[in-house]
C-alpha cells in the first residue's frame, strides 16, 4: 500500500521532470537557432502583430479596470485611518510590481498561448509539421523562433501599457469618484514609485513571455490524436502556462526584491 | 540511390516493419504494393527520416541517414521530395504559396520568376489557374496534385509518392502516371511509388516490390509479377479476400 503510494509519486515525478526537460530542450534549441540561422522576418512581424498589436485591447481593459477597482478598495480602507491620499502610492507600486505583469501574462496566455498551441497542434495532427520537415525546413526555426522573439519583445511592452492604463484609471477614479485631492495623490504616487518598480514589472513580464511561449509551443508540437488532441493540448497549454506564471511570480518577487527592494529609501 | 537494410519498426505493440530489404537504383521507378495498413506509408516516411526505425540501415546517396539529426537530414531532404498520402498542404496558405514554399525557403526572392515556376508545375499537374484557392476549397484529388506540384518544384533527384492516384478519377490517374514516367525520362528522376492500384503499378514501375507482413515478399519486373504463381501474390493481383487454394 505505502510502497504503491511512493511508486505513484515517483512515477509522476519522473513524468514531470521529463516534461520539464523537454520544454527546456525546446527553449535551448530555439535560442540556438535564433542565433545561428537567419530570421524569417515576415513570420516574425506577423507574430508581432498577432501577439503584440492585437493583444493591446485586452491588456488595456485589464489594466484599466484593475487599477480602478484596486484604487477604490485601497481608498475605502486607507480613508478610515485618514490616509486616503496615500492610495496613489500603494496602487501604482502594486500595479508595477505585481498586478500588471501577472494579469497581462494571464491574459496573453489565454489569448495568444491558446492560439499557438491550437495552431501548431493542428499542423501536427494534419501532417503539416511532417511536410515542413520533408521540405527541409526545421519546424523550430519556422514556427517557434518567430513566436518566441515576438513574445519576448511584446510582453514587456504590453505590461508597460497595462501599467500605464492602470495608473491612469486609478487616478481618474481617485479624483472623480473618490474625491481625493489630485495633487496629493500624484505627489505621493511619484514619490513612492521608482524606476526599479517599472523595471521589476517588465523583467517579470519578459520571463512570463518566455514561459508561455515555450510551454504552448511544446504542447502544440507534441499534440496527438486528432481534433480531441488539439483541444486537450490547448486547454493544457493555457492551464500549465497560467500556473507557471503564478508560481514563478512568487519566486521572481522574492528574488527581484533583493535586487530592487520595495519601498522608499 | 536508396538502399534499405533489415529495417525494423514497431509502434507500440504492433510490429509494422520486420526486416525490410530494398534497393532503388538511380533513375529507376520502384513501385511498392501491398495491403492497406501494411506499413507502406511508414516505410516511405523512414526513407527521408520522418520516422526513426528501431533497427536497420537506410542509405540515401551513399549516406546512412539513421541517427542523423534533423539539421543533418535537411541536406538529404533537399534532394528527395515526398508526396504525402493526405497531401499535407499548409492549410493557411493559398495553392500558389504552398507550391512556392520550397522555392522561398531555398532563398528565391524574384517574385516573377517564382510565379512562372509555379504556373509551370501547375500546368504539369493540370491545375492551371487555381493559384489563389485555399486548400480547404479543393477536392481530395486536387489537393494531392497540389502536393505533387510542391514536391517536384525544386526538381529533386528523387521523389517518393504515397498513393499518388488513389481517389482520383481514371483520366487524372492516367495523367499522373504519365507524369511520373515523364519526370523519370526527362530528368532521370528516381521514383518510389506506393500504391495499391495495380494498373498504375504496371504502368509506371520498372520494378515492383510487394510488401507483406512487414517484409518485401516479392521483387521483380511487372511481367515477372504477373507470371508469379505464389498464392498470396495471386490473391492480391486478382483482389480475392480468401485464397482460392483454401
Ligand atoms: N503514427 C502512428 N501511430 C501509430 N500507429 C501507426 C502510425 N502510423 C501508422 N501506424 C500503423 O502502422 C500500420 C501501417 O500503416 P501505414 O503505413 O499507413 O499503412 P499503408 O500501407 O496503408 O500505408 C497501420 O496498422 C497503422 O495503424
Ligand atoms: Mg498509406
């Protein structure tokens, strides 16, 4: 009984480590080929449009409403102890460091990651990946490299955009609805928000972009069993990449807090 | 050109290839026939390294391709084209982009010259003027011919055809058969044709190999095949589902 329990745990650990290895190998392969082979500019620009340009609405809406609601909730609590004008500082630091990168990454993994694994997965089950290989094109060069580069460029920019709209929305809510003094609000916000908060947010976004793109492309490339398989791969890609974002965020916060400590000094 | 030695492949529990021995000389057309599900497509995919065998050797123009990395295989794949059984067209590209794909990947940038090449092969497969269609709006036979056009546009020295005529009407089938012969005569192209259409096999084949239970059961010219009185072969030729000797 106990032996079987440990065998089961061991087996799933082996599966997990092997999965991790495969994703890391895919990433290594992609970076190698990005540096040693010519880039397909047309595909890269297509992906920039698909990932960067077309995700903006989603990210702006996410950032705006999160900023607004976070400002309101913070104010409700802070106002009780007479610190209503400190709302701006709390909101902007939280958006820069945590909310914008994590929420943008979750939205992007739902919007772009799902599409990636579905598209690549469909190509896999309809022999189009084999056709690429047969035509002397290495699938990683053709499919993964443009997506990975576009993601690494887009994610930090999308997060910066999310931060911007979050702060604007929180400011508007603060002075229009919550009736906080705008000058105090801005002053507090600017005093407590530093460049390092912005750097921390965008560097997290860069890491999240890498996680999403390789998890989703790997799911696509290993798809099997027809339409059901594509559906399964897509769901798994979104679930796994979202969890990876949330879990890695904790460790990134802890690590980056050593380099870019929070708070005014 | 191609030599296969003791090729073995099992997928899961099922042993699909059990020691295939095959030789294809430069410029000849070898036809592989066999029952549906007998491993013909699997064998063909091994010949350009799309699948890795469990054991055996595959020599393509003097190099053993077993154990080569994907990157090393690209050199082989530039010389050997393949027509997939399903066509395997890129479904997000037009017919023209599908056919031009190998040229573009080979670094060709001259749009005009590329279009001329595309129109030329479209004419060869009798699909003039279908350039702008998407694969999903083509019939199965048309898809297969687009796949064929894509496989031959770079003029490979060897082409592998997976059931080029199945699902086509007799007239188009005949023109595909003629095309295979013509490519061989004009460009000395080596061909391996998988089919279960005996008429096509006799028409295009210099030699015919019969794949049975994972091995090459018979090899010879079309005439030799017809004279062969082995019951298994006779059953296949006559399309009997039960041996007459039973
Ligand atoms: N990717 C695969 N996974 C599992 N089994 C496969 C795969 N490809 C082919 N097979 C099996 O191998 C056998 C031979 O298939 P195939 O080569 O397609 O036959 P055919 O001679 O009709 O072309 C079949 O039984 C098929 O089920
Ligand atoms: Mg087949």
